[in-house]
C-alpha cells in the first residue's frame, strides 16, 4: 500500500531569541532601607538589640554586664539607624547613587 506523502520534519534548530539589552544597574532609591534585605531593616535591628539587652539581664542579672551590652547596642543603633541613613542621604544628594 502506498502511504500519502508526508512533509519531512524540520530538523533545523529553533531560532535563537534576540539578545536583550543589559540591565542599566541599580536604580537610585530615596531610602537606604529599600536596598537592604528584610533581616537588615530598622525593625530587625531594634528587635535584635532589645533581645540582646533583655537576654543579658535575664541570663546574668548583673548591671555591670548588662550595662556594657546596652552601650554596645546603643552604639550599633546609632551607627546603623542614624549615621548610615544620613550618609546615604548625603551621598544621594550629591548625585552619586547608581554610579560605579
């Protein structure tokens, strides 16, 4: 029996997709916190500090141990919650965000 002529399958590979334009890089943000992951947000910094001070007191019940721990936390808060955002804001106002 004769089989009807069937078209031969196309053995050519699929055409390659057109190249995409490269990403323009990071976009400027009004807030430093938009650039940070969830675990480096103000609420996590505050919560970690409070838990650290509270844990120090609950474990040792000694002001002379909890006091330095609290001072370290306050310094950490000042650095990350006050100075870093202020420096980012000044850097951004100079028009340097997104440039390498």
